[in-house]
């Protein structure tokens, strides 16, 4: 089975190469699709140096919309979804995400950080279903594209879909991996505002 990898990205010129490179090392990855979600840095220029498909959106539309647009370009049996700001991603992490969907009776995997950074490890222990690292069967694409993501993150919407459609999932531990926290990207003030929004998402996840 071949895999399409999608990477939604917003202002990730300094980090996205660390996600693209391990994907390029795996024969299972048939296509890599980067959705540049209205970046105002050099994300598109950096991505353009690699043999990947770049979809450049004219303005920032949010991760959920970027993911949906990326999915519309996927043509392989398995879809891999990765964040663009991962720290420590390896080919083993990628294999651990895609192999249960290929080899087992599993429709979607959810990657859980462990042993990376305390703040990101803790967030995923509290609400593991909010992870953005996933692999899933391509027949779920239309369901995901048609999800109502108004007022919800793509991860919350996927959690609802999993429950409604009784999708067979498996949590996969991803050791020694993390991502850049919003305080580092946006500064303390804007990062704190974003973190409060994340806590609201966690509460929504608990209540559903």
C-alpha cells in the first residue's frame, strides 16, 4: 500500500525541512503534499527545494481548512497527517504510525509523544485525541472533508467522527519527539492566549 503524506504549515520555514526529509527516505511514501496556509515567511520557498507538491493558499484559513484542501489531492490508500513543526521526527516514527493501518485491522492511528519535552508530553497525556500526528485509511477522506469544523479544531472534529462512525483506532507511542510550543513561536503573550484556546479544546474533548 502506498501512502500520501499531508503537512499543513503556517510560517514554518525554519522547521518544516525536519519533517520533509524523513518522509523522503521511505519508499512507502508515494507523495508528500504541503499546504502552505498563507505563510508570510519563506515556507513556500523552502518547500520548493524538495520534490513535494506545494499548495499555497492566498491567506491563512486555519489548520482544519488546510487539511481538508490537502486531502482533496490525496490519491493513495493510506493518508499520513503530520504537523510541520515536529522536533525529532524519524523514519521509525513514521513507520510506527502507518504500519498498523497497513498490517492490522486498524482504520486510524493517533501518535502520542513520550520522552520529548515535558510540556508537550503532558498535553497529550491529558488529551491524547488532540494529537495532530495520524495515519488513516483513504476511504475516510470524504467524511473528514465534510466535517463541520466551525468552532472546533480538526482534532476535536476527528474525535467526534471516530465516535460517530465507530472508527477503529490505535494509539501509537512516539518516543523522543516533540514540537515547538506556541510561546516560542508567538511570544509569551500571544502564546498564552493560544494556550487558553487549547485548554478550551481539551475541555470540549472531555465533554464529548
